C-alpha cells in the first residue's frame, strides 16, 4: 500500500469534530504522533500548546479504559492536556465541545512562556 497512510479511517465522530474545528478556525494536526516507544497518536493535537483532543467512540473507548488512562498519564508527564469527548457529546453537543476546546486554548495561551 505504497503512498497510503497507515492510520485508520476517520470515524463519524472524528469527522464531526474535524469539521467543527475547521469551522471554528482552530488549527490542529490530525493523527499527531507522540515520539515514544508506545507509538501513541492523538486524534487531533495543538502541539504548540500541548493540547490533545480525543474523540472516544463508546465501542472503542469504554468508560475507564485502562489504555486511555495509561496514555493520558504518560502525556501528562510531558505537560499535555488531553480533552476527551464521548461520541454522544460530539453528536449531540459539538458546540459545547468546541467551547471547551476554546477555553482550554485561552487558558494555555495565558501560561505560554515567551
């Protein structure tokens, strides 16, 4: 599969989030790789502010998923702030999700060291 991306196809909730981020003019990097032995990727990242946005489908990310907790704890050590949105939140309340992301960006921008 030369020339094909090796990551998965976007799910419906990831597409909703992508479109909402674009509409809100929030620049993100999709499928952002974290350089570590675990091969972690973040659905959408704002690397300069170390903000990660995860779209958690209920079938792939059950409540209290140990893998997600382990990854979030690992990223927190490197000052990443992970925002996790469940599928139903994204489908039913994307405006609120974007509001949370914007508030997080504003807060992190205030703490950026120049």
